[in-house]
C-alpha cells in the first residue's frame, strides 16, 4: 500500500503547541458559550481539553468578551489546564485588541478574516492595526478567507482581467483563484508589516467540497504557509 507524501509547511508555534511542519495534526475545537461568561467558558474549555482538544477557540466580539479572556485563562490555570486559547475576531477586532491589551496578551493566536475587518478605506488600516498588535505580542495569526466574505474589489479585478483573455476561465475558477490570491496577498501584507513568516497560518473556506479541495491544492503549490480549514 502506497503512503501519501505530506506537504512541507512552515511550523507555527501556538503557545506550547506547534502546528505544521512535520508535527502531528493538532485537534482544535471552539466553545459555544458566551465568552463574557467566564466560568461557563472556562468549564467548557476544560471539558474540550480533557476530551483531547489541543487548541480551543473562543469568540471575541464585544468589550465584555475581550475583558473576560484573561480571566478565563487565569481560571484555566486554577484548573491546571494549559490549552492555548485562540481569539476569533471580526469587524471590530482591531478596536478590541487595542483597547484590551490584557486580552491581546492572554490569547495564543489571533484569528482574522481580512474580508471582515472593515470595508472600503477602513479595511487596510484596520487589518494593519491587528497585525501590528500581533507583532507587539509576538502572536501568530490565522488569516482566513471565506467564500461569503470575499474582497469584492479583488474579485471584480480578477473577473475583469479574465474577461479580456482570449480563452476566459469559468466564473467558478475565477472565484477559486480570488480566494487564493486574497489569502496570499493578505499574508504578504502581514509580513510587510513585520509579522514573521513562521507566525502565519492560512485558511480558506468554501461551501462546496470539490471547490475546497481545488482551492487547497492550488494554494499548497504556491506557498509553504501552514494551511488549515479551521
């Protein structure tokens, strides 16, 4: 029986856990509690860690949730649980990280979707602020591109370029390419802002299974970033 050759990727350290490279696949889970509820969230994180989760993700979407994060980590310490906590941010992530430095310090990784960090002229500076905070605290960042929140300016540009080709690609092919380009351009921008190559994880989300496979096959041959679907 033949064995598959594992793709080489740059290992990324998340707290005391290393993902990518030749390291074993890491199990990550996400809480469904209100993060602002410190005790309920800490108890669920403990349960997930006990069940085998090596990383646990929490939603950080409000001031109350951001303020709770360091208290959750402290409570986990009282339980003797050392699982790294990943913060899932959206459009107000730059503000929450800026105004709650204890949260920025307590989290082991920041989860960012460039398509959700801001619209129009706000997108680039708000993305930059989050990356700069990650650099300040030496934290890795998961840069995730979702089919449903794809940068429309980028998609329009690629669609226009495609329409001028002698043999235009199918629209779905252009959509898949836009996802890959968005992820790679965002990662490149993060590095330009000072984030280390070994502190970047890329994620691409597409609803169709075959589209998802095609996207990851495409991106796998164009970079050595650690890629994940989470």
